[in-house]
């Protein structure tokens, strides 16, 4: 297993999402408004008109969910900002699910925590969400690692929606370049162009470019995928890496590019970059490299002994539905259903195809890369880094 140190802020890693907190606040407000001796009314059940392609007994899952205590625990490497609209709209549809805890862990830690807790017999997670392909492939490739469940939404989704048996794509997120527009006025629209920019002024860019640490599953996956997908990759990387510094999260990279500590970063997740671009008012900008845009499926699956399995099934199906994919896009992730509403600030896989070109997309399969290939690549990458 690839491992890496965790430098990401612990204060952001494990807390209730804003949507769940708001729900709790509303519930308390309702209690405060009740007269003494009058019990608070339970949340009203939403009207459910499920699609015709759902199984006839789907209402049994809904009924079972109502008996699970209104809780759902998700281990993920996904930011709270990305989760907020998804959880908000899910709770509108299933208002009895009042307590949703969605973590923001390191990519590898999602699986490490699940495995260590499973070994003790006390694993609280209902679902796992991560776009660390190598870590997912290793975890899901073992027996009894996930609940066997086929979503009824699968028949309405493209073939690549199922990443592995029982692992579905919550989103398909491009990986690209984020740069500070005030400090780097010329947009680096490709890795090859970034090479030309930094090579022409090495003094300015030395130590001012950031990339992901390939010692972690996510960093290895995106870097290796680009190197494999672009035959000219190393002619660019050999020039950029000596000027670059690694970081262990896209969030850290985004913050440091915004502050000017870095002028640009490459192989940064759009899940972080899109919201950063919006919130900065254009001070930082995200671009998809025209010489190869890596696209990662953000895998979602149900744990084999989920404490709240029915609620987990409802959540999975919602995320894959048209309503769920609209919420996915609203939160800054990249949805892939054809009927997602394209409005300002929302991003879709179809947009990635248009900008990067279908032939320019490097979609990463959920397959394990051998340890020898990992070692060879990491040694070559780190050998060039920060010379």
C-alpha cells in the first residue's frame, strides 16, 4: 500500500456537514416553539414518486431506512463544500435522515481507517468515497470489502459509471493546472506550455511551482496516468519537476497559490480548484491541459457491515440520480448525466470533453499498478523533483 504523511488540517477532517448542522438547528428551533407538554412532531415524510425503472419493492428500502435512527456515516476525501448541496437535497427527499457525518480524510486514510476499525469489529462507516484509484482498487479487490448492491440508476448511466463491482462513480473530476493570474498573466494551457514558461525564466519559477506528492495514492495515480497517457510527458516533466515542490493535498496547494507562495500548480483536483476559482473572483484560474487531462472517477460504495445499510442504498441511488447529479455539480464536483442543468458554476463531463477534447481525456481505470511499477515511477519522479 502506498502511504504518506498527513499534513492536512485535522480540524476539517471529521465533522458534521453544514447541511446536517442546519437540520439539527431547525429541529431545535421547532422544539423551542412547542408549548410545554406537547411533543415535537417527527419530520414529515417526503412524497416519493420513484422512477418506473426502480424495483417494485423499493419502498421496502425506504421503510427500513426509517427504522435506522436517521444516521449515516461516510468516510471520504471530499471537502465539506462539495458535500453541502448533496446532503441538503438528500435530506429534503428523506427528511428523517437528520444526522449525516461526512469526513474529509486523506485519500489513503479513508481505507486505512475502515480496515483498522473492521479488524476490531467496530466499523461505524456506512459508505466510502474517494478518488484515489490505486487505493480503491487494492481495497475493493479483496473479498467482502463492500456490500454487494446494484443500483437501479445504473441502467440510465454510461458504462463507465461502474468503476469496479459495487463501486460507482459519484463524479468524474478532471485534474489540471491552477495558477495565480496576477503573478502569472500568461495562462499555461498545457503541461508542455508550462514547461516553456518556467524554462524561459527558471530563477522566477524555482520553488514556485507545486505538484502532488507521488508517495500518496492520489498523487501517484494522477501523475502516473498523465505520464502513461501522453507520449511526450517526460520531455515536459523533466524540465518542470526540478523547479517544483510537492504537497499532499489540493487544498493546501490552492491556498498557497492564492497567497502567492506558489505561482502555479499542476495535477490539482478540480473539486478544489473550481470553488477556489469562484471564491477568489478570478485571482486563481483552473485550466484543463490540452496535452492530456486526467479524469478520475470519484468512487462510492457501501461497506459490507454498514450500520445503516438501507439509508446507504438510498444515498447511493440519490447521488447517481438526476437530482443527485445536479447537486454534485452544484457542490463543485463534475457530474456526468446528460440531463444535468448547465448553469453558471456547474461543471459536467460533457464540458470536459468539449474543452479538453475526447482524445485529450485520460480516464483512469480502477486497476492496481504493480508494486515494482509504482517503485520505478516514484523513484524517477522524485529523482527529478526539486533538483
